[in-house]
C-alpha cells in the first residue's frame, strides 16, 4: 500500500512531487506499507530465490546467479524479522555480502 501523498512528496516511484506511480513501486520505499498477510509469501520467495541461486552457483551460471541474488536482496528489506531470519542463512549472507562488496567497488 502506498502512503505517499499525491503532489506533496517525492519517492522512488516518482522523483518529483506528483502522483504516485504504482507500476514503479520499490520495496525499499519509505512510503510503502507492507501488508502482514504477505509475510509468508515473502518468506517463501526468499527461500525459493536462495535455492535457485545455489543451483545456479553449482552450474556456474553467473547471469542466473545475478538474477536470483537481486530477488533475494529485493525481498529481504520487506519485513525486518524475515531479514533477521534469513541473514542467518549462509547462502543469503553470501549474497548480501557480495552485493555490498560490489557497491563499494563501483562507488
């Protein structure tokens, strides 16, 4: 649910103070309210993306690894308790660490 007030606030979906653009909604937006009923779906999405990432690692498929790593990072920020849970998983932790290293290298 978008809590951005039209015409008064900017956000990732709309860089100016205009109408919210739902099609460009970003999971890290501070105006986004996550519905609690989605928690189980997000948990499953992280689980499935981490498993698919690990399979891509075993096949040495870097392009598919990048795709699934992005999905893990995208969903981790949606619920704090799920982020805490999944950061205990070594695959997820390696994805997050690799993303942080990449950001530092490109900054």
